[in-house]
C-alpha cells in the first residue's frame, strides 16, 4: 500500500464532511426562507396581540408556539443527514423508508427519553424563583427561542454550521441575565454543560476509533472474511439490538416487573435481529463467496444505527423545543420544570415534520457518491455518535449531534492511520509539505467547530438579552 493511499483516509472523510456542509446549505435554503417568514410573523403577532390588549401569557404562548414549531422543522430537516446519510449512501436503505424510520425513531426518542434534557433547559440554567414572579420566565423563554431562531437563520444564510442546542442554552442564559441579573443564571450548570460540549466529541472519537479497530481486526482484515462475517456481524447486530431494546423498555415500562419485561424485550429483539442479519450476511456470501462486500455485509448494522441515531437525536434535540415551551405554557397549569407528554410529543412531531418535508433533498445530497463515507467507517461514526449523544441526553445535558459526529470522524481516521502504521513500520515518511497540508486541513475543521461554538453562545445570549429587555419594557413587568 502506498504512503499516500494509507494516510489520506481521514482527510478524505473530512472533505466529505465539508461537501456535506455545502450540500446542507443548499438543501436548507427552503427552511432558511421559512425562518425569515417566521421571524417576521412573530414580530407581527407580538405587536398585534399587545395592541389588542392580550395578556403577557397569551402573547408568550402565541409567539413561542410559532418559533418553537419552526425550530422543530429546522432541526428535523437539518440534522437528519447525520443519521440517515451514511446508510443511504451505502445502499443499506432507500430514502423514503429511511426518512420514515428516522421520523418514527425520533418521535420515540423525544417522548421516551427527552424529559431529562427538557427539564434541564426548563429550569437548570437559571433560577426559576427569580423569574416566576410576574411571569417573566415566559418572556425569557420566548426571547431564547427568538434568539436561537434568528441566529440559526442568519448563520445558515452565511454558511456557518451552528448548533441548536448551543443557541438555546445561550439564549436562556442571556434572557435570564437581562430579566433577573447575572445572579439569576446558574453558572455552575452552564459551566458543566460547556465542559460536556468539549468532552463529547473526544469521547465519540475514542469510541469510534475502538469500534473501527475491532471491526478491522475481526471482520475486514482477516484471511477468511466470509467466515468472520458469519460469526461476528449477526452477533454484533443482535447484541446492539438487545441492549437498545432493554434501554427503551426501561424508559417506557412503568410497572413493577421491570427486570423480567426488560429481559424478555432484549431477548426477543436480539434474537430477531440476529436471525435477520445472519440471513442477510449469508445472502451476500452466496453472491460473492471469494470476497464479500463490507458495505453489503454491514447493511443491517447501518439500518440499526439509523434507528439508534434518530432515537438519540430526538431525545437530545426535543429539549430545545420542549424546554422553553414547558415554561411558556406554565400558565396553563403545567408548571415550570414539568415535561408533560403533550409538549414532548409536539416537539417530536415538529422534528419529524421537518424530516419528512425537507429531509429528502439533504439526505440525497449527503448520501451521494461525492459525500458518503465508507460503510464501515460510517457505521462506527454513527454508532459512537448515537451512544455518546444518548448518554448525554439521559443525564439531561444538551450536546451538538454534528460536533459529536465530527469527533467520531477524527477518531476513525486516526485509528485507521495507527493501524496502518503498525502494520508497515518501515514505510517511508510523508514529505514535509504533505504533512503540513494535512495538519492544516484538520486544524481547519477544528477551527470551524470552535468558532461556531465560541460565537454561538455569546451571540444568542446578546440577542436574547435584547429581545427580553424589549419585551419586558414593551409588555410591562
């Protein structure tokens, strides 16, 4: 294997991410235009309802529902490629069934596992007691939603990849500071969330790298790939399915007999997944017994990764909608910090609507031959991202799915280079200019994420503080 061929994989995958971001900007144009219309509509609603003498709570609910609905559509349309793009690109699933699977799994994740992040955003970033009086908390959350929508719309227009989770966190912090002073912001929790933002891409990279090393060692690089695939792939998919079924059952089951039901669900799901995967693997081996395609062998695993990734995405990102809405709807008797099923379901449906209405164009572009990742690496990245995001969501810590996925890309790239270096220790060194070029490519991706992260929180905080001040002044305290 040539020097150039063995070391270019990470950079090729990073170029794929760059191409995907460009495709994302083009595919997101309809939603971006819709966002401009929504912002104009919200301003009109606030002015008209205030002029008509509507109460603050009514104004807040009307404006909040409109902005939250658009954010849900934007989240569903913009992030579906993270979960579905690799599987479509590898031919594991068609676009329409994949969109339906992602939408359904996203709704399930929002309803079953979205409560922790929702509660954190509803009452964990600020002191609710400092804002409840005079229903200021409602206006703060409306300000946070407007700030996030404004920044995402602007950033999408100029091509800067930003995170909805980061935008909402910054918006809540800025609005709370404007309404209750700096002491109203829970700075320790804000610091903990920031630390998680930095750690999760690293953790996803480590996990994705370990998965890649294990897959290459036990399936891809063995002498008898067919025999190894028959032994490893069905067992891997069955185990993943069983663990995921047990996790979902634990979230959904409210009865006393949790453990027996959990074991039964895991056993049945794992057995079915094992049998279906073994059938698929045997069919591919019969088709090409000498050297079966890794892409075809991993089709069942990629489809499963779509479901787990979409579930994790719904669990994490629904809080960006349901958290503020649970505060805005407090006047209806829900109460601050509550996560009523209706709010979680509504947020999940909004995300699913964006996935179904606008996701096809983006997934088709990202899943094309230009931007898709290798099937094995895509599986490692998808599974590592899903597990990392799902773990953070279960702890109530909102993270950026895209940033975590890029961390996984780095992880599989470095792991592959490490394996290749160990295999051929005597390989000649890369030219100095080539090393410098690759370093620049990798630094550029880290810089893009870092800038988007560093800019998003202060910008959305400033916008939210301004909007909060205007609303408090205009509608009264």
